[in-house]
């Protein structure tokens, strides 16, 4: 099996982070701008430790930036990894589209 490239490893982290409903919900909360962690926590029924773990996964994937002001943490969306995912999906789509166009040409030629 070939070794994963740094880009592929980064995509793995992003997809793993996005695989969880609560983390996707957290990202939706951040669309409007930075949010303090107690505000995020109020939306979920889990412990501070669980919230911290979810935020760590998002941060490791590069999907959020966390800023500390004293004991208060503010979290903001970091969209760059989502741009990378979108680019990856676009690459796949171009391949699918090309294959479908070739199939269409073959089918039209056999009619």
C-alpha cells in the first residue's frame, strides 16, 4: 500500500473530524463568527472534558482556531481545510464527469 502524502493525511483528519454529528454542529455554530466555549457547551449535553476532546479533534484537523483570553477560550472557524476538501471532491467530480462523457460517446456510437 502506498504511503499517504501530507495532503492525504490532512484530508484524513478533516474527514474524521467531520464524521461526527456534534462536531459538524459546532462548525455550523461558528459560521457567524467566533464563539466562546461556554456558548458552544450550552448547545450540547456532554461534559467539559468531552467538549474539550471534540474541540481538540477540530483543532487538530485545522478546522478551528482557538484563542485564550485568561480562562476564557474563543473558537473560530478556519475554513482552509474545507477548501481543500472541496478541491479534492472537485477532482473526483471531474474524473466522474469525464468517465460519464466517454460512456455517453460510446453509447451514442452504438445506437
